C-alpha cells in the first residue's frame, strides 16, 4: 500500500488507516500512548541501595489500591520524570533523603514559587509553613545524580509540561549501601507515606 491509497478525495487520511503510536507529531497527527491519559501520577525515585529503595517500595505498596485515574511509576533519576508527564494534573514524587537526628520522620512538601521573589521554584513544607530551599539538596536523587529534582521541575516548567500541582514526599533513611535492606525505621515511614498518599488520592 502506498500513501496515495490511504488518502480520500480531500487529501485527508481515511478513517480506517491506523497510525502507529510512535509516529511523530510533526506529521500533523499526535497519538499518545494510553498511559498518558492518566490525570494523576505517583513516581517513586530510588535505587537498590539500602534505604534508597524507599521510593520504589511505596510504589509497590500502592499497587492495586489507587484510583483508576492514577498511574504508578518507578524512576532511577529525576530527569526520567520528564517522559512521564503527558497531561498529568497532579504528581506525587517519593524520594529518600539522608536523615539526621532532627529529621527522622516523613516530610511532605508542595511545589511553588520561591516566596523571596527569585522566580525560582521551591518546595514548601506544610509543617514549617514556608519554603525549604535546601530540601532538594538532601534528597538522594539530588546528591547522587547530575540533575536534581528542582532543576527537572524548572525544565518541565520551561517545556510547559509541569503539572499544576506537585507533591514531594521525603522519606528519611540511614543506610544507603548496595548490600543493605531497608532499615526498619525507614520501612515504617514508607508504610506511613503509602497510606497518606492513598488517602489523598481517595479524597481527591
């Protein structure tokens, strides 16, 4: 079959001609994969290294218990989020950070503009009531890879693919060695995180 056989008298594609899903939109037709129809996305960022598995573990716990409009995904590095956005309106990101004596519990942040007027994006904590400009630097994905989460969010904003609402869940960890399993205290916060996300998605 040549392309002329697929065109009607008006020069338009006949309705029974199926376009491949990977056909570039430059041809005037865009056909996104079914997964891009999800309006809500939950992404766990992590690695197999000890408590750095926390983000992935949350995704495992959420399987079979989230609304149909929500999609679950795993990522190894923050920039992988850029391939997941589509027409997502709400994104939850889960990542581990190196906990301290002062930071031993799950933390929840929402993405917004820096209140100092810098024009940069920042994560604001509901607990402190203000922006935490340093939160991204304590995340494992921000310290072990070249592009940190804030930079990825800035890029998504430039590309006009940043979801209107982004929630970050930061889970404290203690051990990040390749041969270690999740620390029991980290596992506790993982389960708390999964339950809180599940409740928020159910109430949304």
